[in-house]
C-alpha cells in the first residue's frame, strides 16, 4: 500500500518540478484565437477560455499545490509543536491558556477562518498559505501536547530534572524526539486535506489569482463550461483527486509502518 | 486432563517456546515459572489453539492442534477456561457482567445458576448488574473463575492470575482456586513469575528459560533444589 | 456528572466568545468601506456617511466590538449590510436548509461508513479490507465542489435519474402548500403529512447529500476500522475468543460499542466541517441553504453577516461536541464515570 | 441513563416550539378568491373561450436570476437587483424606447416643456388604480415623488433639478425646475421614478403600492423560489388570454445549473449565459436566444495625476480590442467613444486602435520601453468577473512585450472603490451604466472635477470640461442637435487629448428563453428587466 502511495507521489512531484521542461507551452501563453480547443495531439488536455494549454497549466499547478502543501504543513507543524511542547511540558496555567486558544482555533471552521483571512489579505498564494496554516496548527499543538505530557512523566525526564538540566534542553533532547513520530504521521495524513482546502479557497476566488496556474482556480474557471467544453474543468479536478489520494495513501502507509498502535483522529 | 508432548510454539519463524512433555491430571496444579519473555504465556495460548504451534496437545480428549474451528470453539470455555492477568481489561468494557456470563452460557447451551457460580467464588450476585470498571481487580479475577465454573470447565489455564493484584487480594483468589480445584477435581495449569506464591500451591513446577524447559521440581521442594535451578543463573 | 457538564459549558462559552472576537477583528481589518454593502455600489458620499453613522462604523474598533458582544447577548446579532435584515432572521431562514442537507449527508455517511468499517476490520488484510481502504481514501480525496459538478452532470443532466437542482419542484408551492414548523422542509413535510413535498424534497436531496457525505463516510469507515482493530487486540477480545465466541460476534457485540467512542467524537468534528463543505455544494445544486448567504456576505464583506455565519457554525461545532459527550455517556459506561 | 434521555427530549421539544408557528408558505395571503389558486390544468384552456370566467392561461413565467432578487421593497429607495420585479409592479410617468431614443407615454399620456426647459406639464392617464384600490390622481403622484426626494435614498438624486411640483387638477402634474433638464428622460428612469401609493409601501413585501400589471403574490426570502408575482385584474391595460398571469423568480447562482433548468423547461428566462453556452443555446431545440447591446460598457480609468499623457495614450493603444471581443464570443461589442449606442450622444467612428508599435513609440518619448527603464503599473479590477479577468490577462501579456509590468489585483467592489477614492492605483477597471437613459451620467459622475473623489477615478481636473458638462442637461432638454455636438466635443477632449480613459467594449446582453415565449424585447434602459406584460405564450 505504502509503495503505491510513494510511487504516485514521486510521479506527481517529478512531473510538477519538471514542469518548465515537460510542459509544451509556457505557463501563461495567452492565445485568444485558439481558445477552448478540445484535447488534441498539440494540446493533450485542450485549451481554456484565454487559449492557454491546460496540460502545461496542470503541471505548473502541481508546483503551486505542492508549494502550498509543504509551506502550510511546515509552518503549522513548527508553530503547533512548539506551542504543544511548552504546554505539555510546562503544564499548569500556561497549558490551560494555550489549550483554550487552540480550542478557539479548532472550533473555528477551517474553511471559514481561511476565507476570513483571505478576504483581509489580498488574494495571493501567500494568503492561502497563511490562511490554512492558521487553521491547521491547532491539530499539531494538541497532538504534540498530549505526547509531550505523557513523555515528560517518564522517569528519565524526572531524572534529568533532578540533575538540574534546564527545561528547554530537556524538552529538545528528550521530549521532542519522542513526539516527532505521531506528528510526522499526522503531517502526511493532512497533506491531502491541505490541498483540498487550498483548492476550495481558490475555487471561491480567494486563493491564487489569474494568471497563476492553480488547480482550484482552474476548476472554477472551467465550471460554467462543463456542458460545452468538459475538459477545462475535468483535468485540474482529476489532478487534485490524484494528488490528494497519493498523499492519503502514503500517510496511511506511514502510519501503519511507524505507529501501528496509535489511531489518531484528524 | 491436559497432555502435551514435543510442543513447539512459533511466531513466524521464531520459536517462542518448546515443551517436550507435560501432563496435568484432574485435581492437580502445575505451574510454569520463568522471567517474562521465557515463552510461558505463548505456551498457554498454544494449549487453547490461539497461537501457531506444532506437536500435540490433548485437553479433555480433544486434539487441540488438529481440531476443526467448531470443535475448538466447543472446547474453549466449556471444557478449558482461561483466566487472564489484568482482570478489568479482560472483560468487555461496555457489557454488564451478568449479560456477558448469560451470553457465554447461552453460547455453550449450558443451563447453570449464575448466582450459585458467584457465591462459589464468594462474590455477591448483585455485582452481576455492574460494569467491569465498577468492580475491583480481585472481584474481576474471581468473576473470571466463576465464569469458568458456571460453564463447567474441567481445566483452568491461568496466565499470571494474581500478579496484577496486591498481596491480600492475591491470597483470596488463590484460596478460591484451591478450594474449587479440590471440590471439582479441576486440572489447573498456572503461569507465573512469582516463585514464592507458586511454591505454596503447585504440585509440580516447570521452569522455563528462553523458551526451553530447564527443570521440573515436584513438591515438597527443598531449598537446595530451588537454588540449584535458580541459583545457577546468579 | 452535573459539575462536569457545567465546566464543559463554561469552556464552550469561552471558545464561542473567542471565535466571535477573532472573526469581528479580522473582518474589521478588511480594507474597504463596509457601508458600501448597505448603501449600494453607486451610493453618494452622503448616503455612505449616513450608513456609516447608522452602523457606528466610524467608532474605534474596541467600541464596535464591545457594542457587538453586548448586542449578541441580547439576541441582536446585528443587521446584515447586504440584506438589510437582522442577521439572526437571515440565519433562521437559511440555516435549516443547510442543516437538512448536512444532517442527511451525515446519516448516509454513518449508515455507509460504520458497516463498511466493521466489514474491513472483520476481513482484516483480506480483499474486502483492501477495497474498503482504497475506497475510503478515494472518498476523502475528492474536492467536494468538483465532485458536485461531476455528479450533477452525469446523473442529473446526463442520465436524468435525479433532478438537476432546487429543494423541491417549484409548482408544489401552490399544488400542495407546506406548513412551516421547524423550517426544515423534510421535517415539516413529515409532521404535516405533506407527501408530495416530502417525496420531491427527498428526490432532490439525493445527489447533494451523497456528495457532502463522501468525505465523512470515508473518514468514519477509516476510523471505525482502525478503532475496531485496536479493540480486537485488547485482552477482553482474547478472553472472548478463549470463551469460544466467534470472531464476528466479538466484533459486533463487544468491540463495536467500545470503538464507538472515537467515532462519535469524529462525527461531531466532521459535522461542522461538512456544513462549510455544504456551502460549496449548495451553490451548484441551487440548495437554498446558508451557502448562498455566506458567499454573498463574503463577497460584499458584510461583517455582521460573516461574523454571524461563523458564530453559528462555531456554536454548532460546540453543541455537537456537547451532544457527543452526552451520547458517549450513553454508549460507553466508562465515559460516564468521568 | 434516565436523565440523559430527558435532557435530549427536552432540547428537541424546545427547538420545535421556538421555531416559526404554523405559517403556511404556499397558500395565498392577499384576499384573492380561493378559486384563483386552484387553476384548472392545461387541457381545459382549449375550452377557455366557452367559459370566459375560467382562467385564460395559468402558465407561469419563471425568471432565473443569479443573485437574490429583493433587498429593498421601497419604490423610493430601491436601487439594486429588485428592479427585475419592481419594474412590473410599479410604473413611472414615461418609459424609454432605445429604438427611437425617446421617452414614451406610460402613466403620463402626454407632456409639454417650456421654451427654456424649466417648466414641465404632464397629462395623467385616466382609469388607473393602485393595487391598494386608490385611483391615480396628480395629488398622489406629487406625494410619491416628494416622498422619494425627502428619503434621498437610492437614485433620488435624479430629481435634483426639481424646485416645486404642483397638481392644478386631478389629471395634471406640473414641475418647475431650478435649471433646464430633460424631465421626460428623468421620469423614465429605472430607479426612484415610480409613481406609487405611499400607503401601500411595506418593507416586508406582503403588499405593494404599485399600479403595474403584476402584484406581489409570495415572498420567501432566502428560498430558491424567492418571489412569485400574480396578475392584477384591475390593471388599466386589461388582460388577454395568451399573457402570463403568474411570474416566479427562481434564484440560480450557477450559470451551468440555470442552463440545465432552461433545457428541461423548468425555467423560461436566463438573463446571462457565458459566451460558450450562449453559442450552444442558439443551436439547441426548444431554446431561443436574444442578443442586444446594453447601456453598460467597460472602462479603464487612467490616473491623470500619476501617469504622463504619452503613457496614457500608449495604454489606449496597448489593448487588443479585436482579440478581446473575439474571446468574449459575442458577450461584448467594440465600443466607439464613451457613450454606448442607443443613447443621445453616441458618436460612431471613434473605435480605438490596437497598435503596439505606436504604444512603444509613445513610451519611448518618456524614457520607457524595451531599452528604457521598466515601467510598473498597478491595476485593480472586479474579483470573480470572467470578462474583466480576460481583459487584464490580455493587457498584462501585451504590455510585458514593451517592458511594462502590470501588477493586477482583483478586489471586491467596496475595497476597490475605497482604494480608488484615495488615488491608490494607476489603472481602475470597472463597468458603468446610467440610472436613466441619458449619456450625462458618464460625464457628470466620472469626468467632472470632484473635491472629494467619488467616481472621478481618473482624477481629471479640467475647467473647460467641467463647463461643457454643466451645460449638457439644458441642451438635452431644449436642443438635441447641439447636445450631440457637445457630447462629441467632450469625448474628443477626454479620450483623445487627455487620454484619461479607454473603453474596450460595450457589454451585450445574451439572454436565453424557452421557445414558447413570444414577443420579448430587451430594453437596455432597464438592466435585466423582462416586462412580463408584453410577452405572450401560445
């Protein structure tokens, strides 16, 4: 199972990174006269309303989606784990404060907070990253907090405390390594979700804007042409499904390999 | 009645335990002793056909390793009963004790009085309405024994029955076990790492180390014999 | 138990207050003048000034926030700038339809996800398990708006098996008028025995509900399978096996109830998530839920309305969690001891 | 366990009782005789002639708008999408005809203006009653217009020239103005010009004070079929069997969903399809299309304070006008000057030219261009508008070739307008449409010097142009030939000399209707309005 996921993902990452060479046309080559051509040998996926080659844009779109996924997961894991660690290790009132803030962000429907933020900052790819990260870090905070809390009760952590080792050092050397596995597993599981949310944001017109190639945006643009030019909306949609599926399969495989016993609710 | 000969318990390719010969006659109590990881629990599981094993095991006339699933299911519970280490965890958390026992009795088509079985292990029948987490460890262990008796088991396999309990409660459970063994001529095979406790009730002690039987002591044991077997490891 | 409940309610209120403040502050940072949404795109400067004055848009942010929170407590959720109606009335009108859609979707998701999860756990590592795992992973990989478009084009327009859009046939409004009690069409139709509207609404509900149900069904199946497998490795399952119970009985009788705990918690979480997912589906299927109101509010950045929608979804999330807490007590006796 | 169930049951009962009581949604609320709603089914219409009392034609005209219909029920302040219903419930003194470019009689049968265009007298139609039963008199008309002016909402500013209104006799209405203005055109406006019975006005749409052919039947805000209208039997124009007696507005956000509903016959009219669907519609059986130039054009307003004149002229030449109109596939037609066709002041022959060499030449004059310094321009346009996105895409890639980078930012109107008022961008892209059929609206709003910027988003400050604009109303009222010359002169100054703006195209309405709808005429003076009384179905 895991091999399938890894293979699919490698394929997608390679195709996206190699977009500049693989793609037959530049990302934003506009050609109004050849707008909305059906799939053909020159245009494998056909062209969109502005006459741009959809196959090339799907490849470039891969770059955008992967960039968003990595940036969101990276930043939210960083913030989440840091907060989670301090909360888990420190305990007491600090833990409660952090947990309440996390609850507030958790209670906030992810898409709505992203939409609210995207409306505030003008719609660009960075906005999407900030908006989704703002709703994703609580998961990692809560996860790493529970792990840190259990790890910090282990005898060897108490022993280190008795030796007067400063708290931050204990956290970094002892608590952090043990908490990484569940967080890592969760990251791979969440990647699919991030891509879907980013696509939803762009679909609502609050994410990446023209002429940047972004799958959600391409679906939105092609949506009203579904009964006349089906290919404009179909291929970007399939790209989203395939990538999210690959991430999910890899995540599932990783979870079973690294962490067979823990079932983590996302 | 339990008869075992050249039993080998395997996890994939790794041989967890091998027992050349072991018999437990009705009314007799035999204990398998050894550190954790010496393969004693796997042996017990193999006796009920719940672990991959070769050789031959007959319990109450049933050749366990070659019996079909239906025959095995009839053996388990009604002839051979298992008592596990952590009492609470061994009972389904969301089912009341009485309901669980009633369903087990129905499964084996045994009509027995649950109240009588509870009294036999000195438990108040009213506890039947409780959930597992609403009773103590000792009570849970005795309930497991009551379950075995109610089903009419002739053989009891106990996997570290008392190690999770504190000393006073241990004595109660052992006393009940001893009394029932005598009254009902039960064959008891117990697995434990607590030598002191075992030496008070077991007729014979089989000592295992790293999956091998390293010695068998018969009651009464002299200090020398014990040291000879255990002292050697230092 | 009551003490525990009060503490949970306290936490819930705190969370909701936090969500409201967060939304309000974010919305007020939005560039552009909210008064335009009220006064109209071609309003004259005086009309804009009048609108700003009426809604106190010129006061400092803190004053506006305090005023907004105070009104909130008295049930005044502010006036929506673009619909010029009290926000609470707009929500009361539009939300039941979203509730109807998401509620049906969740019923389908549980009805499909749970048994499929049990099936996968029962035949662990064998073919049915593989099919369920791949299927559920696919279900959670679909972008809901794209799935809605595909399903509508294939089953409604293409094959014509289902209606293209709408909550029920338009002419039914006169042919067999519906008496409103809860504003949820299916419930009202059921209560007043209005069969034509009931059948028509259910028929219109099939496609959108299935689309919204895809994600929850997937995650429920995955979690049920994982929870069941974990339960079946516990000691009590081994004892049950030692007592001669058959594997399937162990799964359904003993392990399932214990595994329901995490699944219930998941349902509360997925419920709030699906409401927002529903917004995207409503636009495509012309479903008169909160989606249209939410997207219009966001587009005309109508702060009170957006804050109202967010608050409503947050309250639903908190309520769902509370209900789940109660249900967990019913399902799993251990939870009651908490 | 027990009290859990108690709590749950309690909660459910609470929500049930708290919600709306037993209010019946479908049934009629106004005092219509019950017989009216249970209209006989289709087959009985054949024998309609034999029983004149029976219903002539109960077919419903279903209009599928893409936005919520009603925001404001008050005819005085209504200023948004509800015009598509209000124009059928309320009537004005006159109605504009785009073919003759003149205002034609409606509630006023005839009218005269004094030589100086400051005194106007309107003769009112006899036998007209409002839906409240009250007959139409000059006194009621006077009250209505004065209430609209007092409320000063929506497009009330159109009555700015009015000094006093008088009702010498029940059927004569006279206006005296502060300055000459084309009052017949003003009275034909789509907004704030309705003549209504103030007692009939109600904010929650359960009754109306209109005199039009239809009255409100049922308003269910937020529902898919948001609004239904029904025929007003006492309408002065009378009723013929083939006319529609019922109208339903079924809100459909997605254009693709609207197209499916039209094909399946569930909807009779879709106001806007995208160009591709429109092309397919013209070839589809059971569907007819109508394409008419509107009074709405797309404008690029260049920041006259920040950009040099040569740069502005270069930008005028850098728009691929033909490529854009081709890509729009009929949704727009090339514009000639600021004033769309069908309005007084439209000057043919001013079509702009796409000429990148000339543009580059102009840029080089100011030190820009391929070998000059890179020019960066900020542009704002409407978020989510496909046509504007297309223009921006074409303009960005064209200017890239001459070393000009365009930072385009899609924004919501309120944010875009707010930034525009503070002079925050180089190019401001937006649509404009007049409130009434008079070209004056473009010049008064967008090119007249403003102390506090409202719509003059090219920040033009030119005394000469201001003077010419101020003279327009009087000329339109008194001497239309001179008015036309004044418009031509103004456009030469604004577009050619100052190069303050570029007008890529005039939007064409692309309507799609059911095949059975006959007699539909698209009147651009009333955006997206279908006059249901004027259409018939066999």
